């Protein structure tokens, strides 16, 4: 795992939580944050000069605050809307990190975020993350993992090539 890739993922994750969710993640989670379960997950697949996916796993306890801050109100949001907010966080992290590692002129096609059970997005067929970071967020935590794949064709690696 490249330290440059880890640093880029860390910067993209921190920046996204700060700018989009108005939350300031702790790069060193407290003991309480580290103990919080990662019980929701979303992934964003991408293709271009690099193919892969970004997976964001988070403590469901942070979702109400993420959704409220993103939508600008203090109402209790439905769980589906809270999960959609996490999907947007993943989408934006992916959009921030890819130019950092693939070059600012690179063009990537991102699929729509997919929601998963806590472990189903983590690994497929023995995939190992090229970079993983964990941050403390409010009373919970979030983990971002970046999986990069050798060129094996968008069809076989990511389902339909029409997903963009």
C-alpha cells in the first residue's frame, strides 16, 4: 500500500466530511470512537485510467448528523435519506481522491453509490484494499477503503459498461 495513496485518501476523506457534512473528523479516533461499530456501508465503483471501487463503512450513529448537516435542517431524517447522504459522501470522496492518484487530467466514470450490509462491500474474491483510513466522527467512526484493480475490462470488473 503506497503511503501517497493513503495520504491522498486521508485528505479526500477529511476534506469531504469537513466541506460536505460540516463535521471535523479526528484522524486519531478516541477509544470510544474506535469501539463504535461500522454497521453501514456504501461503495462507488469507477473506471478510467484506474479501475476499482471506494468503500465507505460507518457507524450508523453518525448518519443523522451527516444528513442534517448536508440538508441544512435539524429534522430527524428517514433512514433511507441518511444512507443516501452517506452515499453522497462516498461519491465525493471518490471524486476527490481519483485526480490525486490518477492525475488531474484523467477522466473517470463513477457508478451510482451502492448500499451494502456492513461486510458485503468490504472484500470480493479476496480483494485487498490498496489504502484504508479510519477517522473518528462525532461519537462514531468512518472507514474509507480504496480498491484498485489491474485493467481487466470494465464489463467483467464492474458489471455493465453503461454505468457511469
